[in-house]
């Protein structure tokens, strides 16, 4: 199979991911924003992804809104997803793709290695983004650990075939391969600026996420338990939680704390929201709740999407990890990376003793646009 030389075409990009898209999913929004960022850098970008058709149940490889390959249904289709990259290889040849940006789903295996090796042998540049590193500790169940075992067997061999690994950590090398260190970016056009609404009698906290144990939202609820214990007056504090629980562990960490301490009027669970409904909740919010328990997954250094969304919205926020883009920002409150309840009195004081203009917060992170982050990748590779 003949492929174009990297010297012949430098900006035909294939953005490759192994899962589909959902309009309310943060990861989906991120991937689409990355595609947009590459386009803003002047690239011709094709979004290639795997999905399951909701009507027929067929497993599909898509290029933008077109079906590239119908893998069918059943076990054979699941297997094809992991071993058969021929349709993608043929498409790369036909469209003269010169650069592949691949998003890891911890799915290293001999077939993926062979796919990347064929690309590299033809002079095509390939990088792989690892969204969170390290990630082994995120696998808890027996079934997930079995999947991780395969990845652990082959990920170093896969890394050798790449030009680089894109990371949001501070690692200069992962699995023996050099890294390109970038920040999670911001798609400003898709994020509405919060209207200034500074008030003294109430404090509204907001946490938006697919709720995992490392978000530590239970620490906020525990803090509210302590705050409201015996309290009859003072600032009323509300915690708006937007998103679904990722599993039973998260439910049992949070829901009993709410019910056993009669916090139902103060901790409001919305489930998934997007669009205007989400904007309305943000317009009520005073402080964003970032990750408060990354120490539970042995991560101390990370650049989360959520911190950046809060900044783009124009609201102050708290977190417990190290995020070098925000460590010195005056609108950020760092909390200890431990299991202590969040001190609500400190949050009230932090908010009431400061005044921030939403637009100023947003403008402070203008350099974190996805265009700028994707340009870093292009500069390092092409």
C-alpha cells in the first residue's frame, strides 16, 4: 500500500478515537474542540471514530458523518474493532493523510501496534494522547483489570512506534517515549460567560462531572454536614451537583451523607445537563468545585478540563491537585489533598472578601485555547 510522503503533505490530519460522541459528555466536547483547534491551525482534519448505531446496533467506523466501515453486530464485530484496521489504512492512503492524532483508550495490542508501524514505515507521523497519566489505579473491578492487563503487556511496544505521546501531566517520558506536554484547552465559543451576581446572604457551589471517586464531591457534602450542624442563621450554602454517578462507590460515598444529615434542601442533584439548562445553573453559581481527591488515584499533577471550564465561565473555583496554569491565580482556592471535609466557613470567607469580574477571569486564560494547544503539537511534530 502506497502512502503519501510526510514531506509532500503536512496538514492532512486524521483525528482517531475509539469511541463515539454524545452531546452532554465532556470528553465528547473536548474531542470535537480539539478537531476544531486543528482546523483553526490551518489543517484539513477528518474526525475518524468508532460508534454503535443506536437503531441497528451495528458497530461502525465513521469519518465525520459518513460510514467508513460497517463491522456488523455480535461478537465478531467486537473483535473486528480491535484487530481490523484495513478500512482506516485504505482511507489514509486515499485521502493522503500525513499526520494521525490518536486518543488512547488503554487499548494497546499487537494489531494496533502493527497498524501504527505500517503508518510509520510510510513516513506518516503518529502521536497518541493519554488523557490521564498514570491510569492503572483507575481500574478497580476484575473485568477492567483483565482489560488493563492486555494494555500493560503491549503499551511499551506501541509507544516505540509512535512519534510522541501527548500528555497533560508533567512527565517528559511515558512508556519509554518522549512526550509533548500541553494543557487541556478551552473552546471559548461553546462556553457562556457567567453574569456577575455577587451576593452575601447565600453561597452557591457547583460541581459538574461524570462523578468519580477522585472528584471528592463527598468532601464538600461532609463539609456542609459540619457547617449546618446546629446552625440556625448565617449564610446559606447550596451545592449543585450536575452529572451522573459513575458507579455504586460514588453513590454510597455521597447519597447517605445527604439523607442522614437532612441536606436534601442544600445539595441538589440534577443528573446530566447541557446547553441552556446548564448555563442557567452556572449563572447561579458562585464557586466551582474542581477535583478534590485526585490523591485517591495517586495523581498529584494534572490539568483538568473542569478547572478550565470554570475559568472560561468566569467563576472562582477550588481544587486540591497541582495545576500549573492556575497555581498563582487570585480566583483559585487550593484545599488540602487529603480526606478532611471541606471547610465551608473558609469558602464563605474566600468568596465574600474578594470580588472578581467574570470577564477578567475568562481573559486570564485566553492563551489556553485549543488552537494554541494543538499548535504546540503541530510544532513538535511537523
